[in-house]
């Protein structure tokens, strides 16, 4: 993977190039960026540049023996660690390396949801276990085989529990020319002991124009559809691509019906909704709530008189205008807060039946009884 293949992020690319040109490559770096920003792709491109046998000023050559191996993710001095769904305590990332290579080569903007699909993990909880930590130490105790650098890309270190402390010594005192590239989305969820030993590389979300132009020029998406996906994805290229590949009308219909039932305080309909959503699985639940957050955001724009900025499809915009007619900005913001916290709770494996019932009751209070909570009282 080369820098030229990565959407936007010109400032970050230049910063990474400068570390090589100025011979100040830190042995432990944390690429911190939101999902869909390209942080993992940047880490791979940076690793390829470090290992390239004929570096150019702005990119790796793409044709040397090292680059050809990197293009297939089979370079002997490139190692990956990532969350997986272990069925045995002795499983490590190597147990799933073929699936990983296929997933990353197919989806350079890989998300945990996509990775889960490659492993058919259903509702299992991802983690990086102690066996994987020992495997990392074993790999990195050896000298580079072909390249000047031995490189480990550790994707989502947030999934390292306290077992991650076993890596501290090798991160702090690695073999010469060993580089750790940690790729994370949430700094608060990383062990402080690891965080303090890395150099931070902040990667911002992509801009609207970056996402739109990529979809139009590289994916051949019609301009109108690309604009809608770019706007609703809020800089997340993974989500923009997902929106174009999946049918979101079902989310729209389900979400609007849910709000209508809450507005009408229709208890039986809400209980049926809760039963259905509770059986849907964690990832579909998260995607449904994420859609709802985006939809309410569009309603807020309508309520704020910024209808020209709304990029919903015509049918969805029409229903959003109707929803905006039965709530004010304060109500919309309160519902958005409920949904944000619900999304977080689903990620933490909250009981879905209790969660969706509780969220429904909170929305009923807001839409039907016009009760706006004071302070942080949700979920």
C-alpha cells in the first residue's frame, strides 16, 4: 500500500515522510484517528515506505522486492496484531492471518464490523489475549530478516486488557530497528502504561470533499449519491462505502415507525419493536442506532433553518420535515443524547431488551409527555 492510494490526509503523510527524511523514526508510534479516517492504511503505507529498497521523495517505489511483498502483506519483517474472537485460549493473530490479509487487502479502511464478518464471529467479544502478547514478544525478540526494520502494526490496542502490560518491556527496550505502530480510535480506552510509551500521530477525520471526490472519481458513484453518503458519513469513509453498498431504507422505516410509536405512546407496538431489535444481534443494533443519530442530526438542521444543508434522499427528507414539525430543537438534542449513549451501551454488551425498552421510555418522555431531562440522567 502506498501513500498515493490513501484518500486525503496530506499533512499527516508529509509528517510521516519527514520522520524518515530527517532520520527521526520513533520506535513506538500511536496512529490515533476515528474510524474511516485511514489510520490503518497510513500505518501500512508508512511501514512499506520504511522498508522500501528504492524510496522516492514522496512515496515508496512500489516495484522493488520489498514493496511487492508489502502489496500482498507477506513481507517477513511485517507483523500484525489485532483483536480476534478466540475459540481457544491458545489462539493468536497468526491463527487468523489468512482472513486478515484478505480483509485488509479488500478493505483498506477496515472496521471491526467488517473484520467480524470475515471471522463469522456473530456476537462474540473481540480481544487481544495473553497468548497473542507472548507471540508478539517472541516475534520481536528476533532481528529483521530482510529489511532494515522489523515492524509490528497493532490494530485497536483498546482491546488489550491488563495482559497488555506484558508488552511494556519490549515496547520500551526493543531490539534495534524495531518499530511499533499502534493504530487506535479511542485514546481513553488504551492502557495508560502503553500510551505513555508512544509518540502520538493524530489523524483527523476526512473532509466532505475528500470523501465525495473519492466516491465519484475512484468508485464511479453518481454525484448526488456520493454527496449524500459523504455528508451523512461525517468523514468516515468506511461508513460512506457501507451506505452505498447496503439498503438503508429498512433502517429509515424502522426508525421513523419507532419514533411515531413513541410519540403516540403506543406500548404494544413498542414492545414488539423491542423484541425484534433485541434479537437482531449487536452489530445490526449498532448500525440501526447510528442511522438514528444521523437522522436526528438532519432533523436538527431542519429545525435550525438550515434545510439547504440536509443531504437526505427525498423520501427521507420529507419524513424528517414531518418529524421536525412535532419536536423542537431541545427535544431533538435530548433524543440524540439518548441514542449516543445507547450506542455506547450496545458496544459494551448491554442487555438489548432492557436497553431498547429503556431508550423507548426515555423518548416517550421527550416526544409524548414533553419532559426534557435536566443534566445527565440517561441510561
